[in-house]
C-alpha cells in the first residue's frame, strides 16, 4: 500500500505548469512585434497529426482547433493504426505533424519513416526532447519546453503540447492574414498562468469529488466537440493512476446503446469548454431521468441542468477554458488515486521514457 507523505512528482508537475506556460510564450512570441516565431512550410492546405497516448489526445484536440481557427482540413491518427494503413494521405501541400513527449516513441518514429519512404511531404515534430531521434528525423521542429517529466501520467507535457499546437494554428493564420489577425487570441494566452492558478485553487472541491469517485465502479466521462479530447485525456489520467475502469464518449454517441451501462449505479462526468448546446442539455436531462446517475460538470454548465457537483473556473474564451478543465481533471486523477492509496508516480505495469536533456 502506498501512502504519500510528501508531494508526488505528479503533483509537483501539475503545479509546475504555471511556470512552463509563460516560458513557452516567451520563447515563441516576439515581445516587441507579437510575431509567432515558429518555422512552418508555406501553402499548407491539409494537416495529418500522428501520435499515441496523451499525445494523441493533443492531436485530436488540434484537429478541431486547426479547423476552427485556421480553416485547414485536419485529421488525427494513432501511430499504431497509421503503421497498419496500406494507403496514407499524400495530397499536395499536406503537413505531417508527429507528437511525442520523449521523442523516442517507437510507433511514432516508425510512422515518420513510413511518410519519408512513401512521399516527399514535409514533416514536423512536437517534442519535449531536442536531443531525440524524432527531432533529427523531421524537417520542422517545435520544442515544448516542459522539462523532464518524472511522473508516469503526462501532465505538464500535455498542456505544453496543447499550447504549441495553439501557436502553430495561430501561425498558420498569420501566414495568410497577417499578425494582427491573431492579436486577441495571443492576448488571452498570456492570461493562462492566472487561469491555471485559479484551477489549482479548486483543490478542496476536487478532493470532495475524488472521495465520491473513489467509491464508484461505473464512471463515464462525456463531452462534445473539442471537449471530447479533454474527456479522453481525463479518463486516461484516472485509469493510469487509480486503475479505475472508466471510459470516455462523445455524448451524442453515448446515447446510442452505450448509455445502458448506467443501469449499473454510477457517475456521469460532462466536460465543457463552451456554452452547452440545447441538444446536449436534453441528452443529459434524459440520462438523469432514465438512469439517475450522479451528474458532475467540469467547465461551463447551464441553468437548465442540475448537477450534483459542478467545478469551474470562469474564463474569457474556449482556449482558456480548455486549460482550466485540463488542470481540474489532472488534479481529480491525482486526488482519486491518492484516496485509493495508489502510487501515482509508478503505476503498476506502466513504464515511461524520460529524458533529462531539456
């Protein structure tokens, strides 16, 4: 049995995000001109993102973000699935983006080789290790500056990858419409450290929710749109650290049969980064009426919903809300695992490549 007597690596790395985020902004945004200092190929009309684990959740998040902000067609593929494809996307002006914390993820490295062997399309990596194999393999490179991550569960590397993908999206917009077109977005990014601080201040509320979660056997996390990638990541964090059998689903799809799992007593968590749609409100209220699970909302709620627990940080826009919801979810995974006396830094059966060069 594991009993934490001091701060775990996971907790320290969650807290460290308040320092990493402004450092990334300092590295990539020119303080005088506001220009985003990321080198990208020109004339990109399609982006394919390849990654595994938490990095895939970042890729999935980026698909919705890229299409909303830059209007560029995008898709995310698991590295292992990409290797099984007999035909890969190879349209002209396609950029391949590979995301890996360590820069040494085997399936992701093999995916780079596959693209290189089948096409002359440009490749870009986002990694936490500038002395890695993927850094040497790719044509374009973005370092996420999270530093060595000792905890098994990705926390600071996840948000640093998120921020790098946001900056890449904004850079693509600047290449087409000029720097002024992204000023409002960039201004809101500099408020992220304070948003994270406010999310960290929700610790007492999160501990109360973790106490409830630790007793539940049926746990479902749902979301819609861009929030779905955050739901996937939250479920993975709780699985990794507490060993809970938890699943994530798009709310609309969950209604097609999957909802029957709530015939078992359980808890339903809904993650939102924007105003909840009327359709989602109707679906959530129908679930409550039919199955009576505890309802938890992380992020924005609605007066038409009556959650048992609601944890939120008021934000100016979706980007800020994404970071707030992620920090809340990371803390929820940590506190649930600690409540169950798990070793959050060394979950049974899991290993991680850690580099100390950054």
